[in-house]
C-alpha cells in the first residue's frame, strides 16, 4: 500500500456492493440473456465410451417443425480446428478435442452433433431423432486397464496411454530409507468428483454483419476463451468479443474452453441468428469437467523420534480422454508431484507421476486441484507414522512442520514457501477447538457405546503463482499476471476494470476497497467491472487463488499511477512541492496544513474540461492500466489447520459431523467477511468430497451418477457450523502482503474426516482409512478392518 | 409452438399482479416464469427437483417450479424473488439480513433460498438453528457452506421483529 | 432436460379422471403432487401421451377419524400429514414417516395417493401402509373397491391398480392405548431417498406383546412384513434379547422380489432401534 496512507478499507469487514442485484433477482446470468431470433441448441452425445462413428444422420431431426439446423462433426471440422493444449515436457503426448466428434468418441457424453430449434424442448426432441451408428471398441475405464500391457490405445498416434510421465528425485532418498527406524507404506484413492457449480454451463453466440463474433458464456476466463476461440476458428482475436456475465459458481470447472462453445459459435455463424445453449444437469455431470481422481502409493520413512526422513511414491491421475485448455492434462499431476511433502520438512524425495488417459470425461482443475488428494496422502501417512510409533499425531506434526525461523523455505521439490504459520496454526487450532474438552466428550460418549472421533489435517497452499511457476510447469500459456484499468471520470469517481472474473468472490467489493483506500475515496465512488473482453484489459481470469493478489496488485499499481497524476497536478495548482503533498479524505493537501488543498473531484473536472490548466507535459484524462506479476513468480503460500469432530454409527456406517474448526492464514486479508465465506464454502465442498460426492463409472465406461439422485451434494443439515479463526503472516513478496486463499478450505476436510474416523474406531482397533469418499459401504469396510486388527488404542 | 402438444392459456397472479400467457402443456413452470413472464430471478439448476434453485412460493409455500407444468399454475397465486423488494432501499428483512451477513456469494441459489427463508419465518418467527437448517435442507448452495445463510435467516427474524416494533 | 410433448387434462371430478384414463389407457398418467412423476418426465424416462391433473378434483383432500378408522384423502399433502394433530394421535407412524419425506418443498406438493401409486419400494408411505394394514380405496368405472396394503404393492414400482382406476382414499386403523409406533429410516444424506426403512408397531398388555407389526422398505421389490420377526415377539416379553432376536430374524425377510443384502442388514438395525424405541415408549407410558 502507498506510504503514509492508513488503510481504512483494507482488512475491513465490508458488506458486498454487488449483492443487491443478486438479492432481488436482477442479476444477469447467461440464461437470462434473450436476443431476438435466438435459437436454442441441444447436443447429440455419445452413448458409448469408446467407439468409431460409422454414420451420423440428422435428416429426420431436421423434419421436425421448429428445428432449424444441425451440425455434425464433419461440418464442424470444416470450420474449426480441434482444441489442443500441449505441455512442453518431453514425455508429453497431446490430444485433439474436436468441437463435435468425427471418427471416434472417447467418452460417454462426448458431443457428436448439435441441433438448433426455436426452443430447447424442440431441440431435445430433435436430438432424439438424430441417428448415430457406432462400431464399438473396448472401453478403457481405469488406470489399471489403461496402463496394462497391450491395453487398447485411446489415441492412435500415442505409444501408450500416458499423457505425460514425470519423475522427481532430490536429496538422497536411498540413504534415508536405509537408516529409517521404519517405513509406512500407504496406497490411497481419491475418487472422481467435481465442483458442480449450481449454475450449469451455457453460452449465447452471435455473429453479426461486421463479422464479429460475440460469445456470452458462463466462464471464469473470458480472455483465454477468446484466445482459444480465435485459434480454433481461425478468426482474428480482435473480431471476437467474449463476455462472461454473472456466473453462478465456477470452482475451476468453468475455467476451460469447451467444445460446446465452439459448436454454438459455428451454428451462430451458419444460421445467422443468435444461438443459445444451456446445458442440463445430466450433461454437466457427463461431459463438463471431472476432477480429483488420484491414485497414490507412497512410502514415508521415519526415525525413532518421529522425524520424517524421506518420502517416495507414485502418483497416477486418471485424466479422462482429452487434454483440457488452457491447463493441459498435466496440471493435477505436476502439482501433486510438487506439493506431496506438504508443510513438512522432508529433505529426501523421489516420486513418479503419471497422467493417464481413459475413456472418461476429461479431468481439469477443481478448487484445490490435486492438493486435496495430496494432503489426503501425506496426512494419512503422517498419522500412520504416529500410530506405528505410538505417538500423538499432533506431536509428530509439530516435530516436522516447517518452523517459523525457516521461512522463506525452499521445499525439496523447489517450491518456495515464502512465509507461513504452520506450527502456530496447529497450536491455535487446538486452543480454539477446545481440544481437551472434545476429548472429554469423546470419552464420555465411549462410556455410552457411542463412537466419536477427532481428526486434524493441515496444508500449505501455493497461491497467486505466476510466470516462474507456470513456466516450470510446461503449460503453453503462461498465466503470468493479471491486469487492471483504473479510470477516473470528470466527476472524480472511478471505474476499475479487471481481467479477472468474480463468480462469488466479491471482487466488486474487494478491488474497490483497494482502490478506494489508495485514492482516499468513499467505497461507493469506485465501481468495479469485469468479464467483457472489449472493455477489460487482457489477463487470465480467476482460478488458482490468484485474484486477490494479482488483480488486487494490478489495481493497486494502477491506482498508484493515478495518485501520482493527481499529486503532480495538485502541486502545480497549489504551487507546492510534490513531496509536501498527501491524499486524504478525497483531497490532495499539504502535509501538516490540511486547509491548503484541492479536492480530487475538482482536479478530475479540470483534467478533463480545462486542459489548459494542466502542467506542461501532463496529458488530459486520468487513466492507468497496469499488470502485476508477484515477484519472484513462485507464488505465495497460505496455510491452514482443520479439525473435524464426528460421530460414527458403527452399525450403519453413517458419519455425522458434530463440529468443524479452521485456523487459516492468508496474510493480509482484504475483506475478512469474504475470506470467512470462502473458507466455509471450500470446507463444505471438501466435506462433500469426503463423505458423499463421487462420479462413478462402470466397467463399460457408463457413468452411473448422471443426476442429483445419485451424485449427492451436502445440504444445510449435512454441514455443521464451521468455526474459523485467523492468523496473519503476510507474504514478503506481494503487494500489501496479501495471499490467495479461495481454494484452501477444500483441501483438508478429506484427511481430517478420515483421521477422525480412525480415531473414532480406536476402541475397536486400528483401521487404515485410505479411500474417499467415506460412503457407508466404505465405512463398514473400515469398521471391519478395525475389528480385525482388534488392538484398541486410546 | 409445437404442433404436437396443445397450447393452454395460463392466467395467474404473480407477485400480486395478474399475468396471462400461453404455453404448451409441457412447458415447465420454471421456464414459463423465466421466458414467458420474463422474470429471470428464478433459476434452474437441475430440473429434477433436488437442488432447489427454482424455488418459488405457491400459495405462500415453497415449491420446486421445475416440478410443475405451467398449465398447473392456471388460477394460482405465486411469488417470485422479484416480488420481495423493488430496490436496495426497500429490501425484505430476509434480503437485508443476507446482505449484512454475507449470505450469498455467486447468488445463483439466493432467490430460492430467500423465498424459502421468508416462508419459514412466516410460519416460525423465532426459529432455532436446527429449525433453519431443516427448512433450507432442500436448497443446495455450493458457495457458502450455509454458515452465513443460517446466521442471516436467524438475524432476519430479529430484523422482522424490530420492524414490526415487537 | 425437458419432457416430451403430451396432452394435458385438468380433471374436475373423479368421473372425468376415470373417463380420461379409460380412454387413453397405458398412455395416460395421473399427475398428483408431481414430485416423482415430473422428474421422470423431465428425464424422458416416463413418456405419457396424456397427463391427467387431479389437483383440482374436489373432495380428495381430507383427514378424518370415523370410528376406529383414520380416513385420509388421496390428495392430502405430506406436509399436512406431518403437521396434523389428528394424524399424530390416530396414526403416529404415518405422522412420523410423512415428516421424513424429502424436504419441505417436496412435502408441500407430494401426496399420499401419489406416493402409494408410485410404489417405490423404499418410500416411507408404502412401508407405513404395510405396517398398519391400511386399506386402499380405489375408484373405477364400476364403483369403488378396497385393496389391502399387503396386496396393493405387486412389484418394483407396480401396484394392483388397473389402468382406469384412481386411488381416492387410504384408511388406517387408529392406534389404541397401549400401542407404540416407530418409524426409522437410513438415508445417505438427510432428506435423501431411504436406503432402507422400518415401520414398527407394538402393543403390550401385562408386560407381554399382544401385537407386533414390522414392515420394511428398501429390502425387496415392495414393502414387506417381517412376519418371522413379528411371530418371535408375539406373546412374549419385550426384553433386550427378544428385540435382538426379532431384529436378527428380519434377515429372513419375505422372499418376494430381489433382495439387497446390504439393505436387509440396515433394515435389521433399524428394526431393532425402532423396537427399542417402542419398548421405551411403552415402558414410559406404563
């Protein structure tokens, strides 16, 4: 923050400026957009997981009244290239993801054809009349099947079914394993699930007489969608406008370019009319983006006193059939490889990591990306070390957490943990949760034959990583910065346009807080907009917990430029030296003589309407555009510790959450109300993934969970009160010490609840809880395992 | 309009105002409200009655508008989110409370959630936390984790009492 | 997901409804609460050519006690069953079960007639009908007939209703003094469809069981009575071992339809808990 400016709004618990339109039903989501002559699209989707397409015939569909046009894969291929997104790593094998399948389909639900009609009802009728003939191929529906010798290859030009193979070795793992007192071996499975925003995907495309394509789309990344469309459609980027309106949740799922978006654009071009596509929930579950399917095998070597000596392992990620844009199919894998050691001081490491192709929906990043699975693995392994040694898991953690004096800490995988409060957050968690009291409740319940359990999990989360980090990851577009335009109008009010896109994070408030502080204006004099590529500066969008730091930083820098202009102008008007001037309460005034000054609104009026009053060399207008790349570009690390308090019904396998506590640290908060909301929401999604959310494929590659009757989402009676408290360890690298934090809540509930389950079953024996979600069937399995072990532990 | 299904006149009171439109039998009430009546505050999340985004009040009670056909609403009285307030200075206590307590993030579940809360408070002006959670259990939110929503609804009960001078 | 096209008729009398059902046969479906039918139609799994809306047929929405019978009109909403003091006294199992159906918005529209006619073997009200020996009153072109609950459910989502018949009323024997009724279900998350359910009724006199009723949902293609368990309890004391033995016998449940071993095991646990609660209530009342 600028020197000498005491923040009023930075760190303030301000209610959100954007809320009124959402509260009164006046927001504008993509399905609220209605254009004259608009047609409605529906997709013909593959009913098989792996097949050649022998024929697609839309003739009957086109005879239905109200049906206007159809597009097949062959049609689409004439006007659009497939989506490609290739890693720069050597072992990479890439894919071509067509807007509509041409020769082959590679997952159930993959789009094959698209029809447009006067309304969606008719379009769905038409879809039923499109005939598709397939030649079935053997589906490959698991990592095991995909990597077995002689497995059918999904992509004919590949030599096997691996998108990528990675290997990292650092320190001296062999020596460390050799001197270990013991080794925990653990295999974990984090099953497939996804972000499931409440608003499905959707878009409206319009191609006008000027050959300009406009796409309104429910997206987190409007500029990247534009770049991607320009590439696949071979249209100049400047002929494309992408507008992301209000977006009903994204969580990473909507941070992709989709084949459906391309098909809809093509149909708008073909028919000359606007075309709308709003997916339904089954389409979303089948064919949007899946996430988090990780299979890990690790060995964790430890010393007699609980010191963690070495970690080795193998990570397999089931990435589905295609590489997604803009992240590639390496994102989960590379991230897991780097973060597996977690917040612990492990100095010897060897790990292989693989992205595997299967006949499933493509996998992409979802809140936390691979960190939930990685945290699950390391936290379970650390707990098992504690169990092997008969030590308290809290104590084992204390011994191994990176300590305050070690920051900035370069991890064995090359990540720079810039600052953090790992040990402090653990201590505070125990205090805030009244851990001893919870243990007493557990004991009392045991006497009544009830099984309560406590589980702790911790993580550190890389946020706002930019150029350096993404260059290391081998992605084709380096998400190295985000941007802001700060424009002061003649009245002295400010419009801020950012390249990121809020879909629940409150940027219209948080970015305004930053700019209002810098220019000493009231909050409601600053208006923030985003989403329209025509009016916002180029940038990457909102994902990877980057916006607070990067958009915030860009806003701060642009506002700083405006400050400079105001001071320069005021110096001229007041005949004072710039160094003697300060901004305060909407004016520029002489330090120590507050009566001598000029209001910002007056300066703004003059700068626009009385240019003759400007100093020599100063141009009219008060506008600045800035980007921000938080040096050194390796990100800033937030951290948290979470505690789950559960009750297990050992007869039914049901788990009930009795309480949940979080101590989180994201450095300098912009708005604590929003931070709390992000933590609550992340934790709730983490709980869903820990207890009930799972995308289940059968051995034929058919998705069993295609509606909310089968894919369960936690409701208000499933999520307990979540108590959140904060520590603040600012980043030494970022503007104002802000760290990102949007994803973190979702990282630890899986391991925390798993740990609580082990703890709850203690009187029966020890179970190794190694798979999520903890459905009833799995819990029963773990109960049996505990009984089979039979060695009760406290 | 499709030639296959018949078209019906649907005459109903929406937020106190009589509205008329025509729809084929199969038009869902959720789509009718959004497209035929132009009230896009009611949202669609699943179309199979689980998520609650489409919740409206029918005769004052929360129902899933995706599980009704528009024709069923002929002669009915419904309330949508647009009927609660007309601007930021005229918010219903529930809306006011959601704003103050950060009870919304992306806003997609908010109309259904607010209407459900409104109906709850009309039946039960002083609900416990458990009462609130049970009442909104059929309204999914993916963003908030429900914590501030519950706070907002309980606070709304208080705001309501204040406004009534209780 | 939009439903396929259909024709809609808003019936204003039972006769009008029956005439329409007669004319269109299997192509027609009754639309009551819609909470089960409309999702199926939206998913295009149910594709009736005709939908006959009975929500405006007068005289089907009532809750009355007549002598020792609780008479409930077919269009009575779950919400009203759950909130009714009359039902709470006359047939507590019905009140408990109705309150557990889904979520408030579902209960505001769903009806008892619709639920029984839909015949989901895991649903609450079919289980209650079975447990209480309810009588289902059905109107047809030739007048009304009564179908007993244990004959009404004939298979997976199938009933003894003929195509041109309408369920108009359900009759429950009213609870007598000295009886306790308990409903328990297990769901994967609260408000979800039940994986298994147990509806239990016990009567005690002089410390001995004079009547035991146990009906289970989710263990077969229809709700079933656990007759072996009932027999084990009848005439004997109601101590822990008796309850445990009865619950264990639930595993030997009636042999109609396919059995899901997992659901049966759950049902056994739920039965034991329901029996324990009933026993506690009876002990408390004595």
